């Protein structure tokens, strides 16, 4: 199983970025996908989750209304569109996959993780 995250970078406050996570070597459409992030010195925190079909989505309160998670099962890819970024969004962003439905915000529920992509938002 491989999850390859990309799209991170340096952006000014108020800007936008789109993260992608390409999956390979497993049946992507059978897994719920999520994005987590980890800022320096902090624990990994939940950002957003999308179910297998894309019909159910959850967001952390801190990103609701600014971030949008989506997936393309034909391309084995999950996306995170991030708008109105602020310095508090600075973190390494990880994509993750799980076959479990419950407790979607808990990192331990996820079977597979990507390597992370760094997002830095300057003020």
C-alpha cells in the first residue's frame, strides 16, 4: 500500500492550496480516506474525512467552511482544497486510509498513512 501526498508549499495568509494524495497497490474505493495534520510540537490532529463513495464528509471545526475534501475513485486520489489559509494552518499534512467506519477522527483507526506534505502559511 502506498499513499503519496503532494501539493504542499509556502503560501501567504488568505491564500489557497490544493493537496493531493495518490493511492496505489490497494483497492482505493474500499477505503475511507482522511487528512490529518501535525504542527511542530503538537499532536497529530484530524482535519477531514470522506467515506468510500464520497457521500459522507466530516470536518474539524477549525477548518469547516474553508477546506473541502473530495475523492476521485477512478484516479485513486483524494484531495484537500484549502482556502483562506492562516498561519495556524501551518503543519505537515498527512493522508490516511481506513477500512473502519467509526471513530473517524482518531489516528489509530487508520491502517495506512502517506509520508506527509508540508504547508507553511506566512502572515
